[in-house]
C-alpha cells in the first residue's frame, strides 16, 4: 500500500512538472503514453495584439502607411533619390509619362502589401499599351498593373501576372476607370553562402479584388523584358516598393504595408 502511494506521488509530481514547466514536446514524445494536453500548449510569448480595420481594405493598426492621399514626399522618392515628379490629384497618386519609377524611402523584406489602383477611364492603346504600370517588389520583381478588361495580351503579361513568369490564375479585372485592389503577401529570397544564387527564391501570393490569382508562386529571378529570368543573382537584402511609369497615367491610392 505504501509502495502504491509512493508511485502515485511520483506520477503526480511529474504531471505537475510537465504542465507547469511546459516540458519540450520532443522530450515528451519519447514517452507518448504520458502525453497530456498541456504538453503541447505554448503560452509565451503572448501573440502581439493589433487592431484590425473596421472596413476591409483599410490598414490595421500595425501597418506602415505609404500613401493615404495627403502627399508623397515623406514616403516616396524618384529611384535616383530625387523628389518624385508624380502628381497627387483627388487623393490619388498618378504616374507621369517620362517621370520614371518612384520608390518607397523605406526598404522591406517579407511583407503584406495593400495597393489600390485605377487605369484611365478613357481607353487608349491596346495590349501592353493600355493602362500599364507595375509594382516592383523589393525593386526587382514586377507584379503587373494593366487594363486587362477586354484587352488581350500575352497571358504572363496581363494584370496580376508576375511579369513574364506567372500568369494570374484568373482574370479578375474591373473595367477601366474603376478602382481595383491588390493584396500581396511576399516572402523575400534567402541566399546561399556563395551569394550568387537563391537558397530559397522569393515567393508571392496575390489577391486581385479579393480573388486569389497567385498562390505562393516561386519567382525565378528579377523581372526581364527580354530574356529568361535566372535563379542566379547577386545577393540582395531589403528593397523598396517601386511603382512603374510605363507612359500611361495610372492612379494609386490607399497603399499600406505590414512587415512580417
Ligand atoms: Mg508594367
């Protein structure tokens, strides 16, 4: 009887130890017969609390606001580091032919990015010449912006394509002159020791107007207009978000980003 009581005490002490100290799962796995629910519960550190927006598409409390209609000089610059020549009109940031790309002054690695954009209501041009712009992730990898509403072009160059690499899963375009939105989840590449190739390539998931169009696709290399993108690349770190000037006055608004 005394021996049974002793064993009971030992078991209870061990149980208390496992629950109280959160014994590592690997250790507990060696003894699956003694697993308890508490052994696989991780309490600390507590997950950071943020405030989501009341309206979908608006920034949550931990977002960095890149453009909210009130000016661009604080967050954006010309890619040469000069003040941007793009214009702000009716709360929208509009590309100007010949002004070149603009980029964020801040640089990013992994992120969630929200961008709203609108191609001109008055349709001119066709194929790649109609409402063309783009969002360059880390300044290297273009997510195409284009008026792809009743506008055929090559499938891996239409709106929502990772330009010349991945066609979108579907064409979720709204018509010209209508606001559209991208929600982009980007994972930056990791590099090997030799610094000339990806250890893991960049990956991107994109929702276009709330519809999944890129599902965690692997990016083969920096965007090229001519040629085949290579996994072989000079090592790079954090990079800016760039917006392309392709000669068409494309408007942007409500741009925010969350670092992951
Ligand atoms: Mg483009």
